[in-house]
């Protein structure tokens, strides 16, 4: 890597972080190194890129123009390296976030296969059912299920989440088995509070039911535990209940009625160039999702 591209990467890191010290920490170098690289870049360009005060750091007009060009240039460099098959040069850490249940059921196995293909890479995985901020949390990729809330992010649909309605046999023996979606109104339904549609369960044929119940959870695992304990009827991704359905601990409710599926996206910060290692992981996950019958989407 030549000096100018190194300086550019440091410049972009500082611009994204808004701090020399934070950028240095993220890149694993000293603050003095970052400062010298930025000074060298400004001397090379013949202009000041940052306004520096004791309390703030901001881009100058020239800095803002150069930032956009630097992103494009660094993305082109990384894409060119990956296109010529330099697998040995794909190295370094990728910071990734994913919902807990999807990671445990599918993603961690995929990551294991990715690390076998690219042994010089490292994965820093943050499991969270809440949508983390890609920029402030310094993340390269987020795997998100359902509706995306921030249009400023760059998103790529990589799969689809099929959902099922389940309950324990004990609950259904006590309360009866619904035969049509409208019957759900007479049951204690468990709500997943992080779902944007809330207590409105939408079916593929267009029918929708507003369900009610006395238990809510912000965790899919909590939702599953409540269903297993016989509290009521739950709905979520089929992979969440896969083992319990196979063991007979849970039963599919309304098996002839399909809930609408939710899209699965890989989301990237729009203001950051995509490194070769990040692009390699994204391409790998697209392949893996397409091969999994519970994740594949015909409309990619």
C-alpha cells in the first residue's frame, strides 16, 4: 500500500470518528502516527482538511470535497484487489452485528466457513436484537431482519425470513386450536415488542389480525421460552423454533395459513468505503443465505 492511500485511510477514519484519538484506537496505531499522516496529506494536497480547536474537529470545505473523493478512491482500490483474486491479501478484522437467534441458528456456522476460506481475517461479532448504530459503534456490516428504519444506510437484501405461529401442545389442549386467523383474537398471544408491526399479525393472503395477550418480550429467546412454558401463542422466525418443533415441544398453529415473510438485509454505512475483507464477507453471506432453504429469497 503506497503512502498516499495510507494517508487517505487515516483521513477517512478521522473524518468518520470526529477524533484523532478515536481513529487511532480503531486503526491500532498511535495518535501521533495519525496526526503525522494527516499533516503529510495536507502538505501533499496544499490545503487544510480539518478545522482544529481544543474542543472540536470538523472538515473544511476542501476537506468535505476530498472526503467524498477519498471514499470512492479507496473503494476502487479495494474492489480492484478483490477482483484479481488476492485471497491471501484479504485480512484484518470485520465488525459485524446480528440478531441473537439468527446468529446462533445460522450465522455463526457461516462465519466458521468464511474463516476457513479467509484464514487471515478476524470477525468481531456483536449480538443484539436492537439495531445498533453502525457509525457510532464502528461497525462494518449489520444483518437486520424486517423493515429498515434509516434510509441513509446502504442496504442489500440477502434473504428472507419465513415466520410461523406456534404454541405448546399443553396450551392448545387447554385452550383449543385455532382453525382460522380470526380465532387468534380469543387466545393469549405473546407479542414481540421489537417488531415494527407490533401486535398486528399479517398473513400472506392479505388478512391481518390484531392479537392481544398478557405477556410481551423484547427478545426472541424470551418469546420462545414463554411459548414453551404454555403462556400463549407466539409468532416469529421459523429458525427460532426449529429444534422445539422437531422435538414436539411446540406445535405449529394454523399450518395452512402463512404469515408474511420479512426481508433480511446486510446494511453498511453509506459514508464509509467498503474494504476488501468486508466485501468478501458480504459476498460470502449472500452465497450462504441463497443455499439455506429457511433464508433463501426468490426475489433477491
